[in-house]
């Protein structure tokens, strides 16, 4: 009996202690929203504005989905996705992310999901921005909206990875659809975005060793000109606000002067052309060269285009015209 009472008292004390103890609420680690200035990749000035940034930390890196302003009838949100892989142990307690190299089949699936209902075609042209080569696909919706989906992988060469450094990798994805921009304007965002995120230490540097300076610098007989006539004379536009269309008028037809013709016999005399006013017999003669000088350019311009305009003083009946002709 004493043993049973002792066990009962211990059980009751445990229940009471469990009811009176305080506990906290733990939130599972997952994606979280960060400020736009914390974005690892920024669009160029004048480009689409940042709407939100969702970040997910990994044990071997970090991922961000940067939502961009969208002005299109195509379903979906414009975004710029950045994945930083390789920084092992950067976020203890987080699961590592599985990453793979860019493949043709994987990109084809991403392109198909990027813009539903828009036929996308992958460009076969080799392109390169400040961070290296990239690829893209583009298409146009039935409503006329232009869409592009671009991808880029930044990783140092295999030769640079043999010295226990430069093991990091950055993968970027860009989806843009716009109702007013052209393909070239949207492609300018790929040339203009800036990667602000970095890895700690040279071990995970994804860019490799910086290239040496141009050997032509400082060498005699190697002039360096401005880029007025080079390949940088027409850079890709920054931002994609469409410029107003230039309206070109057709060239004006040349004006030919018509030769003067003498009136036929018996026909009424032609009106007098514009010129200095001839005084009537009852009027005193005019003095000064100002009226004639002012009227000379008008007469020359009228004769140049082959137009005969009657003098206001000679418009009337035949008698008045005959007086003006004297």
C-alpha cells in the first residue's frame, strides 16, 4: 500500500509540473522574405523594379527568387532567380541543396514552364555578358507580348579548381514578359544586371583568377582608339522602356518651273506678275527703291516655282488691265 501511494504521488507531481512548465513556439526553417536591397542580383537602372525577394538558406549556399514588375497578359510573374552553391557549412543546421550542371533537357523543361501558351524558340547565337556566356529563348504571345527566358551558369574553369580553390558556382534564371518591349530591349536586362552576392574566402570563388591586363597597354606601335567605330559603339539598351517610334516623311518631289508661254493671237492678255506697282497716268511717279527691293524676292520666288499671281492693282475689267500694261 505504501508503494502504491508513493507511485501515485510521483505521477501526480509529474502531471502538475507538466502543466505549470512554460514552452516556446519554434518555427521551422524555410523561405523568408527579405528587403529588396538584400537581393543578390539587381536589375539594371531603368529596368524592371523589384517587387519582393524570397530567400531560402541552405547548408551549402543560398537561393533567392526576386520577383520583378510585370506588365503582360501572359500568365506568370517576371522573376530573377539566383542560386549560390558550394559554400559548405555556411548555414549550419540547414539541409544541403542538390545542384546540377545546366543541361539541354533541363533547360527545355524550364523554358516550357516559363511562359504558358507562348511558343518559345531557343537562340543558337553565342552571347556573353560581363559574367560570361549565357543562353536564352524568346517568343511572342497571341496578344503581341514578347517573352524571354535566359539562363547563365558562372563557374571557374576546371584548371582553376585543381588548387583547392574556386569551387563555388552561381546559376541565374531570368523570366521577362512585356506588352510594350521588344526582344532586344528585354535582352538588355541580361547584359545589365549586377551580381552583388559573394562567397566568403577564395575557396568558393566562382569567377576564377582575374585575367591579365591587355599586352598592348604601354607598348609602342599599338594605338588604342575610342570605341566610336568598334563593337561597343551600339551597346545593348539598359532597361526596356520602349522609345518613341521615329516617323520618317517621304522625300518631297522636286519642283520644276514651267516655261512661260506667249498668249495666242486674239486671246485675252495674261495678268501681270507680282512686281513693283506701275503708277497710273493720273498718279505721280513713285520714288525710292524700297518697294521694288521688297517685291523683288517675291517675284523671284514666284517665278522659281512657276506660279503666276496677278497684281492686286491690275485685277478688274479689261480696261483696267490695259492701263496696267501701259
